[in-house]
């Protein structure tokens, strides 16, 4: 579904991602782990079109999408959440969801002024879907609250909700678990499993919560120092000497600290 | 003072007309700042383009400036708006891909360029001599009906723009813009073409500002370089929108009327100052308005009428 070929990205003198290649298989929930500064978020942002790579290619569903802007990628079925929640703070919770669906005729000013009936009709349909999503995320009671007033965990939920407003081919989840309480996280994991199983969503997940990774992800890809270190099931990863060294090791610690800076 | 005197009535009509013209400017700025978070620091440029385009296109031939087109007002105003929109489009194409600061700098710069062009290109604008003999609609009517009819025209335009802006606010177009304003990366991640939406809001706002410029030229029947003064246009309009409440179309209109009335009242005040102070009135008035802005913001942080999310389109209240 996503294929990354020899991607590199430098910021100033720092190589955040260094000749990295990996594949996210269709229908999988693929995990991406690694110590801080490994280049996970940079790689995510390149795939999501936030900035282009210095070198290499990104393929989405077989199509070369290297350097495409984020909004075009979305229309090809790539949705994402952010590491630090990017809610639309001065919009209500339900508006955050209603904004998502593409090709709304009311997004043309001309039709908003001269074809209002059609806009209203569409809006009714969107609202039914938005309320379903709110129900699933247990956010119904907050429908008309400003998104900026939600807790950190609720904002994360809302971001997942935005991806559920459409039928994406692949969803990038950037530390979904951060700030979400354990009970809710368990339910979220259940939701991700359901979307993956029943609706065929592919997920690509950055996560620091290893229990969540172990529950959801197969395979798991480990990054360190801008490269893919290894790949396998969580059980395999846990036994892998190189991984343990990357997380805890002394030899690499210095360079990892440099990469972070 | 006899409140039924003709003088007082004229004063009220003048207050209303100017409030209306400023309300048009504020509604235009609200499209850019309130909807889209675009910081336009050169409102005067778009206002002046509208004013000069309308004046040049409608005045009889004159040796002092370009002219002699003799267009009727209804034809000249759309041309004035289109010219201003075209300038906004050109600026926006270059500056809107990046956030905030660049647009502010570019608009300040362009406003200064336009001001100098108007002052120095005398073949076009008559420079500091200004353009006179600008026709005002309805001026053939007897007093005070001529002034009242023009006030009615301004009021009708304010109402029309208000309607269009409210519809835009309630529509998915306005929603997409607010999303972009709150987080442009997240808006891009849900498929919104950030640059395109911003460009639409910026151009539309600039066209509305040009209409205000045209109205003002025809109202005063004379147009000089004061039309490009950042103090009277850019600064005052920003104060109006912030006091009234950015992101709220009613707030924009309220702010325009309120600040204009207060601005006019400070003139009565400063006229009573002793002789040696009279020459200092211009900046004393600005200082007073600045103080007022601070006081209002201390008390009403989001303006007198704060932004509210639009009522959801055709949504029946849920029972229970």
C-alpha cells in the first residue's frame, strides 16, 4: 500500500532519515518503533506530504506520489493523525468532523450563495455520519463543545474520528496513545482492529506504548538513526539484540543524541 | 442645539453614510482576517484602487488626470472591484503559500507603493491636486433627499454584503477557511487546498474593500491623496473590527459604526482645545482611539460581539 524507497532527508547538517526503505502491506496494521530521534516522525511527515524528501521515492498504492502536497494525498486515500493534536480549536467538535469529507458542494462560494438547498441536503447526510462517528468515539455529549476545550486524549480521539469520516485506504497514526487513558486506549485499539478487519483499512502506526504495538501490529518495523534496523513480529523484535542495543545500548547513544539535536 | 434643525439631520446622515462605508471595509477585512486569519496591513491600497478606479472611470475629461471614459456608476464599480481583486490575486499567489508574516509585510509594502504612485503619477491621478467633479448618485434630488437616498444605497450595499458574508460563514466554504485558520497542516491533511481557499478569501475581501473606496469617492465627490492614508483607512478599520469582534459579521458592522461615531465625537472635543493645541489634534485623536481600543480589549477580549460558530445548517434541536 505504501512503499518507501531509499528515502533520505537532511535538516541542515543532520540526516534525520538516511536511505530508508520499507513497505506497508495492504490490509496490515504495521507498527513503526524506535528510540527518540530515530527519524520516525520525519519519515511520517514525508509520506504524508508535509515536506518532500531530499532523495528517494514514495509510492502510494503503486503510484509515485513523491513530493505531492498533503491535500492531494488525502484525495488518494491517505489520512493521518498528528503527534501533537491539531484540532480546529475554534470550531465545535462536530464541525471538526463535518469539515472532512471532500467535494462538498458548499465549499464553492458560488453554490453556497446560489444553490443553498443542495448544500443543506448534503449537510444533512454528513451530519448523520458525523454523529455515528461521535457515538463510536463516545464524544456525543461534546458535540457542540469547542474542540480547543477538549482534553489531550479527547483531541486524539477527534483526530481518529476525522479519518473515520471518509473511507481511507491507509491511515497514519502518529502516537495515538499519547495522553489517552488506558481504558479508552483499549477501546481505541478495538476500534482500529474493527476498521482493519471489517473495512479493510491499512494502518501505519508510530507508537511508544509497546503493549499497544504488541496487540495491534504485525509486522513491526524498528528504526534507528534514520534507517530501518529490522522488521518482524513483536515477539521477534523483543528477542533482537540490535534492537535492545538501539534502545538501551551505550555505543550508539552518543550518535543518537546528536541526531536529536 | 435644535435637534430638528436641518444641520443636525445632515450631520446624522453624514455619520450614517460614513459608518456604512466603514462597515463595508470592515466586512471585507473580516473575510480576510476573521474567516481566514490573513493579516492584511495594507487595506488602504485596495480602498484607494477602488476609489481611484471609480473616479477615473466616471469623471468627465480633464487635463489634470486620465479620464473621459464617462462610464455610469453601475459599470465603474464592478471594474474597480475587479482591479482590486486582480492586485490581491497577484499578491496572494506569491505570499499565501506561507504563513502570516510574509503577507503582512507584502501588504504594507504594496500599500506604500500604491500611495507613492497615486502621489507622483499625476497624468493618472492628478497627484496632490486630486480629482474633482466626481458625480454622486441621486445628487439631482432636492436636499435632504439626495443625501438620504445615497445613505439608503450605502445601507443596501452593507445589507447585501452582510447577507453574502453570513451565508459564506455558515457554509462549508467558511468552515474550510476556519479550519485552515486554526491549523493549516491539519486542514491540508483533510484534503483542503489551503492556498486556493486563502486566495479566494483574500481576493473577495479586497474586492469588498474596493467597493468601499468607490463609495467614498462618490460620496465626497472629490478624491485626493488622503484616501491612501494608512491612519484613516488601515488603522481605523483594524480598530473597528477588533472592537466589534473579528469573526463576527455583525461585530464588524457594529465596530465600524461605533468607532466612527466616537472618532467624529473626538473632533468636537479637540475643536475646543486652546489655540496652540489645535495643530496637535490629529495625533491626539489617534491616541484617544488607541486608548479606547485598549480599554475595550481589557473588558471584552474577543470584541463586543465575539465570534460564534454558525448555527448548524437546518438542524432541529435534539430532544432531551
